[in-house]
C-alpha cells in the first residue's frame, strides 16, 4: 500500500495497458507520512486513508478507497505556472504565496489524489471516483494518459473481456477551473497469443452538454462528425502493439489528431510515436524512444487540450520533442540515462493560434538539449504485529544533468512510513 504514496520517480510507471491504483482486498485504516530531499524537515505530506472491502457474493467483490493528504506547504494543485518540461510536478515543493485552507496562518494545505469505489465480477469491472489512470504500454513516454499527470474524477471506468477481446471505457471530469471539462476514451485489445493489438479512441472537450460522450458504446467519431455542429472537440486516435517473447517485451504506440499525411498539405502534423523494449530476468532493462510533433495535444483553444491545470496528462514532456530513456535495475539498485531534445513550442498552443508554419522540421528552435544521468537505490522494510503492520521506504538518487552545455548536480532523497490496522469484517 505504501507504493500508492511514495514513488521515488513519478515519471517511471512500468504497468502495462490500462492501469489504476490497486486497493487491497482487506479492510484497513492507516496513515502514511512522506518527505523528500531532507530527512528531517522541508516538504512533508501526511495521508490518512481507509480501505473497505465488501464481498458481495460468491463471484462479486467490491470496495472503496479514500485518502486525504495534508502538506506543510502550498498545494501542488495551485502550483502550476508556466509549463516547463523539466519540472517534476508530482514532487513539486512550493513556497507560500497565498492563504492556506486552514486559518489565516500558513499551517497546511490539503489535496485529495484518490477516492474511488470499485466492483469486480468474473469478466467485468467498474470503478468510479478520483484516481490516476494510465492507458499505454509505454514506461516513460505514454502518449495518451500517463498515470502521473493529474488525478481525474472518473464517472465510470469499465472493463470487460470475452474470449480474446478485452474492452475498456472511461468517462471523467477534468478537475480544472474551466467548467464542463471532460475526457472520455474507448479501448479494444485483441490478445493473439504473445501478441496484443489495441486501438483507443479518445476525446477531450468543453461544452455545455458535458454528457455528450458519456455513452460507452457509441463511437466518439460519429458523435463529433455527424451530431455536432462545430469542430471544437479534440478527438484522438491511439494504436499500440505489444509482443512478449520470453523475458523480452517489445512494444510501440502511435497517437494522432488529424495527422497531415491523412488529409493533405497545409495542416500541422499532429502525431506522436513511442517504441521500446524491456528485459526482465536476473536484472531488468528498459529502453524507450519517443517523439511528438508540435501542437499535437492542443485543439483550437487551450481548454480542449490534453491537460489538467496546465499539466500534461500524457508524456510529461508535452510535445515538440525527441527523447530516449535507458534504465537498468538489479534488486534494489538502479541506473538511468535520458536524452531529451525539446523545442520551443509551449504545451497547449494550438496551430490555429500560433502564427507558425505548420510543417517546419521539429523540434523547433530555440532548442533545449538535456542529458540526464542518475544512479539510485530503494529500500523497503515491513513488520506485522497481528492485525497491525508497519512499512517503510527510503530512496535516494544521485544524478548529473547536462542542460544546454551546463552541468548541474541532482539529488533526490525520499523517505516514508505507513502504519495500518486491519478491521474485522
């Protein structure tokens, strides 16, 4: 359970396909304490939580998970300023510039990452509530939802399977200051032995009829093209494939919003691609490369881009980049290297509002070049005392960043502890 609150690297998420927080099938009440970059002071987060498990029958299970986090500083939800590809939003520490939610003095701020209900039967599941969700086979550069951008309020998140087919559908409110912001997606996977093929249709939009895409069985393309007077809704197509060969997993994904090679010249080439290979044996290797064209995640206006409060919901680099990532793991120790060549097109800028040529080579100058080296270690410890359990985690990362020729040492230290007690059903 501690892993829900205490990742060392918020941009590393090796789950596959459609992933959300996994609540244990236990009744627990607990609390987690977490800090980073200083073992005694600085940013500290305290998160009490409750996990309720409800067996509803021989083949049906259910439950609820609720947590609330308090910070000794300003909430990350309010910290988003100008977008920067090098900021780690999930580890952001922000000085006080406004009143906290409690009193007139800077006591603490609060935020809620997760609060959801779930039901699960033999071949179908339903989840409703606030949670991070990832939809991608990629580790570092997912092109649709990364699972690290910002939690979404899921009206529903459905999954089901029949034979070799797996289907998913999600409809969510985007927690933002813009009214009626919504995101919806539909995904179909086909399992052909060691090969998995998938297609995902997604839409981000803001309109008075906020339930327009709520039907999980109707294609969004039909709703947008035939049942909508304007073209303001941001429709995406996402395809991916994964091949498992023994200890190796090879995968790739492509995402497009009206790619120019589909409809001729004079349009911005709105697309992105990621490919990677993983090895999992006596040690682990992750190797991934990605590129996303400018303007890909924007559609006429910022309110219809793939973001929440200005933070990208897909790859943390946003758009207008080329990047590669290598990570080696052996037990508790890891080493990593990342190369990023990022252009100057800001995230959320639509081509129609840019005044820039649509088809110039990218990344667009002026360029930012980043070499990111790092080594680290994560140690987990735990002890059970009957129905009471204690868990702890300590992580450290030493790094060196070379940005545009400048050398910058990097250091991350995280620590956390969790206590939980089981409650008899």
